[in-house]
C-alpha cells in the first residue's frame, strides 16, 4: 500500500477515541484474611462486593451500549478504544453518543441517590469485612 492509499483512507474515515470506565464496586479480599480462613490460601481467592452489584448494572450497561454502538459502525483498528469510522457515519454516531451521555448521567444520578442506602446495606451484610474507606467514592 503506498502513501496515496493511506491518504485516501483518511479522506473517507476518521479516528475517534471512546473510553469508558465504571467503578467496579468490588475489591479483592485481603490475602491475610483468606489465610485465616484456610491455611492453604494459594487455593483460595476471593472478591467482596462493596455494595450490591445490581445497583451499578444500569450504569455499566449504558457504557457497554455506547461502545457497541461505535464498534458497529467502525472498521477494525489495532489500538484499543480507538475506532476508524467512515465520515458519512460520524454525525449519526455523534448523535447516539450524546444520547448515551444523557442516559449515562441519568443512571449515575440514580446510583448516587441510592448509594447511601447501598453502603448501609453493605455494612449490614459484610459485618467485619466492611471497610468504610473502600466505599467512599
């Protein structure tokens, strides 16, 4: 492929970057605690949920839907989170991403309003495994 062919690709398509991140709401259980449970902790691994994971599902879902929508209209590209989009699809993708942003912000606000109760519930369920510092976001 010569330089003219590369130039032609970028006349017809554009690179965009879409990165999403959602707090996982879980943490690896301390290895020392696992050793107290079982002397052979090499065989025992674990995570604890800091809050009910169901509360974060809608936020994660919107982020995933946004990535899938962009990927649907993109050509393969070797760099993660970077998409090669045909220029004729850019306006539609931009509109979809704006809609996803509004939905995402709405779900985050719902999460924020439920967060205090979720921490209280986690404190009750986790007992001694509850750590106030890990649930502060």
